[in-house]
C-alpha cells in the first residue's frame, strides 16, 4: 500500500470511527435502541484501534496481542460475572482505568520527548500536563468511589479537619508543577511529581462524599476521564481520541446535570458539602406506629384494583427481584389490572440502571415511565406498590424545609389511594432521614426480602 493511499485509508477510518461513536451514543438514549448503540460504539472503537495500529509503530505486534488478550479476558469475565446491581461500581472501575491510561500515556510521551530532546510545543505541553493531572484525579477518585459503593470503604462521608485547606494546597501544587512543565522545563521528577500530587488529590476529594452522592460523583469523574483522553489525543495528534474523549466528557457532564437536578443538589454541594455527615447518625427511623400487612391481604387488594403503579428502587436491585416483579405484573394483567412502572432518575443509583434491570426481565419498555410522565397518574391509581425505594418517594422533599431532601423531585406515591411498601426494615435510605410515607394512613408495610415478598404476593394472588 502506497504512503498516500495508506494515509487516506487511515484518515477515512478515523472519520468512520467518530461517526460510529456519535450514532452509537445517540442510540444509547433509549433502552429500546441501547443494545444496537453499544454495538455501533464498540465497532467504532475497533475501527479506531485498527487504524491507529496501522498508523503508528509503538510496540511490537506480540506485545499488542498479549495486551489485547489480557484485556479481553478481563472484560469478558467482568461482563459475565458482575451482577446488574454492581454495575455502578463497575462503571467506576472502568472509568478509573481510563483516567489512569490517559495520564500514563501523557507521562510516557513527555519522557520520550525529554529523552530525545524533542520538547513539545506550548499547546501540547499544556494539554499533556492537564491530561496527567485530570487523569490521575479521575483514577484515584474512581477507586474510592468503587470502594464506597462496594462497601469496602464506609459509605458515610469521611471528613477530616482542614480538608479544604489541604485540597487547596494540593491544587496549587498541581498548578505550579503544570506551569513548570508547560514552560518547557520537563524532567522525570516534575512529571511524576505532578502525577503523584494529583493521585493524592483524587483520594482526598472523594473520601468526604457520602454513598448517596457517589453516583453523581462517578458521573463527574467519567466526564473528567473523557476530558483527559481528549487532552491526551492532542498530545498524540490523534483526532479520533480527541473526538471520543470530548463525547465522553460532554455526555458525562449532561448526565451529571441530570442527576443533580433529579436530586435537587448543586454540583458544588455534592463535591464540597459532606452530605450525610450530620444525618448518618439517624440511619434508623424513630419508633412510630405503622400499619403492617400480609402477602395474602395485599394480594386481595391488588386483585380488585383497576390500576397499579410499581415503584422499583435499589432494594429491588439488591434482592435481584426483577423477574419476580414481572411475574406479579403478569398475574395482575391476567385479571385486567393496568400495570405501569414509575422510574425515578436515581432509583437504581444511576440513570437508566433501573430501566436496564427491568428490561432484563423482559418487562415491556412502554410500561417504564419517567417521573414527569407518571406523576400525574398517581391521583387516579388504586395502589402504588413501592419495592425497595425510599428517598425517591419521601413526601418530606415537598414539605420539610429542614430535610436534606427538601426540593428534590420525587414520585408522588402518596397521592395514590393506597400504598403498599415492600421493605426489609424501617431503616432510612441513603439520605439518612425518616420517610413520612411509611406512617401515612393509606400506607401498609410488607416487611421482608423484596424477592421473597414478591414471590409470596404472586402465589397469594393466584389463590384469590
């Protein structure tokens, strides 16, 4: 293949890869087309990798083959073994690896340039320094987020005196080292020093953030990883890496805004607020009388209902009860009951998480309605069945100005004629506050594991 033809093929491959990324991302916007969108984006990545290998001779083909085999084995194992409930922490891990890769590639490029006395231009040097700092922060921050979601680390905010001062000092050190490198004074000690300080800042920034805010923080870190990848693409003069990085950065930013709006939280409040530090001690609800029910009584009520809205939460995901809720819905539909699902943006810890979980059980997409679509229907609903949800149905978000949930958009489950709550205990949710819905006169509690309770409801319903 001639040089001109090779250049043309590689350039067109990069354009094709970028288009596949864009169209794949577009199709990820709805559950119905998400699978094909994922395949399009994966195909785009394959095209980009092949084109890059044709374009550059970085290492031997054997090293590339070994690295690809190891990465593929880890990816296949993870995809098959990780439960849907653990997907947020899996996203955190993958995101951290992306940040580390971006930082290490920029470091390698700086060291290579220094060894060959090829000082990069000012723009490339600035991009490389930023890529190292942002990628390192994303890496360790994502590891801490994984630890909190996986419960390896405490989910509560881990605060220490003077943390803002320490973090500010580290940020100034990063700026000073980055400026030093960008000015053309590139040494291995300055490059690795920048990397080390940024790693420490990533840890200290995420440790004070509570588990309830961790999904938002993962979205922020995901955006940072995209930016780091784009900056690394500038250093390497790789256009497709710039495009892919900016797409990840932009989508992560939009997701962050969506989640912050869904929780009525500003991003600065999430990052610097230490949310949950004062409420964690109230993790168990105050002893107040509630109305309990049995599976048999709840089944009778649902059998004679005209409309039932199911509100799934993280408790359903933990219990892996999505197939049981599908069976219950099918039994209700046999009796002519109209069944729909109300999906809060953060019900499953991340937007789309609950949709994918329910789609896994073959629940029709048209039954999964977003908060804005479903809230107006609660006033005409006979039974709201709350399965493992807590904060997203707490009326205190509307009425109690002292509550950390105040102002957060919620599902209006309390507007239904009757509410049946499936829950393990009266423990509070992520926000650490009591839920007034549980004490409402039209609410009945069915305690137990969500999966077992749903199975008991289905069996009881068959006997009605």
